[in-house]
C-alpha cells in the first residue's frame, strides 16, 4: 500500500486552518469511514495541538452494509437521533471516507434505500448538518480508486493531490468577479449537444466554494428560481448515485419540474429516484466547475463536479446558502462537461456569451481559464 501520510498531513492542515478554522476549546466531530488509524492519528494530533477537542465516530463499511440489509424505519430513526445528538454537542464536523470504488455501495433493495434516505440521510445531513454545523467532507484516495481511474497508481495519486493541495484562500479571491456577475444575472441559457436549457437565478444567493465544504474544491454555486427551468439537458459525465451508475442522463424540464427522463443505463432506477418525493423532480443547485487541475472525471461526484469547463445541476435538496428552498431526501449532482473534447457548448448570462467550449470569453473572467488560474493557486504538486 502506498503511504499517503505526507500528502494527507498537508490536506489536514488545509482542513484545520482554512476549511474549518478550528480554534482552541472547540469540539470537533470526526466521522471516519474505513480510515486507517495512521491517517486518523495525523488529523487528531493536528486538532489536539491547537487545543481543540476531537470527538471520533469511527465506522466501517461492513457494519453499515449489515444495517442497510436489515433496514427498518425504527432502526434508522434511532440511528438518526443518535447522530443528531452527537452533532448537537459540537460546532464543526469533518467527514472522512476511504474510497472503495464499486465496493463503496451495497446493492440493497429500493425499499431499504428509500428508508435510509428518508429516515437517516435527510434528517441527519440535509436537515440538521447542513443548517446547524460547519462541516467538510474529504474522500481519501486508495488503490481501488486508482484502478478504477484507468491510470497508473503513481500518476493517479499525483493527479489527485495536485487537484487538492491548492491555495484556496487565493482561489476564492479569483472567483469574486464570477460571483458578482452571477448576482447581477437574471436568465441563464445553456446550449450543448442534446442541451437547450434556460432558467432564472434572479435574486438567488451566490456562494464561492473554495475549500469550505469539501476537497478538492473549485466551483461557484447558486440555484435556479424553483419554477423557472425549461428545456432539455443531456449530461455527459457518468454519475454513480447510491451504488447505481448512470450514463448520459437526459432530462426535460417544464416550469422547473422534470417531466421526461432517460438514461443509457439504469433507466428504471433513474425514475425511482425522481419519484422519491416531490422535490426530487426540481433542481436545488446550479454550479460552475472551475478547478483548473481537474480536466476529467474519476467517477466520484465530489471530484467530478469541480471539472473545469463543466457545470452541474443538482436534483433535490438545496443548500441553506445559495439555495432556492427546495426540499427533498436526495441531492444528486449531474454534470455536463462543455470542453471541446466532450462536445463543446455555450453558457450565456442574459443573452451574453460567457463561456464557449469550456473556456471563458467574458473579459472579466478570462483569468479563470485553466492556464491562467493554475499558476496562481498551486502550492504543492504532491
């Protein structure tokens, strides 16, 4: 196994000092799933050295699988109460999980999956965590992920940490002009192969994501006015959602609601997700991917949604900041890469061309193109 201690120490320093800004005396909940003790020790020591108090909640995949196979509403209501109680004792939360690729999700029945989403994920994470805690999530790379990436292991780790170990404070300052432009924008229009989509973001909040809620980071997000989306979109980045992989998801919206949906894979399960609850057919987020070091997908949403030249819509629950009030037990980011190699496309704000084929053409945003931004925010090639 490759020892990632040195790179992870640098990541944890970013999490402690930038993402969470941990202060002496604070209580920090750490949710660690399949994380080896050697790596946890680095994070715990960093928090303790500041004078803060780490509260460790260790989990293993086999335990979670066992509970999932025997899912009942009473069981997951109880687990939700316990998790929420833990969160109520702290001010910040750090979530760590070692990537297991296809092993990350058990193929459980749809009824069990619905119980977990409605009686655990929604109350714990979407209702309580999102609204009451400062939190961040980080996926620890692994040999499983390297194999799935179709890259040599050394190349994969270099690519991964080069995308993560960035000057996020400086990144945020470079994103400000895009935030300002979005705040002045009413109509957004997106055109690509299979895509002709319009919606309003007038009056919606805009949030710069620069290492505050997950790593790697590099996006600016807002939300469509709830009933404003019309047209069709065809996403060209594969998306794995709770164990099911979806390819070329195509959606048609009318007055904000998905009225038609297709996928080249797991089409029946796509419709099961959309029928989860009323909010599942509405978008709760619109975001623009900006990380200049992420140019291709690794089949992990937290990573792929930051691909430069891309945008994503999230079906379901919206965030408290930069949200539109949509409520759902799902939050599913679907990504369209508009770089020329992926089919190209245009992004318009109020009928003005902002980005073409993944590159900004608006004069106030050209500094966000990868060759310009890379040299400004890179601090470590890992």
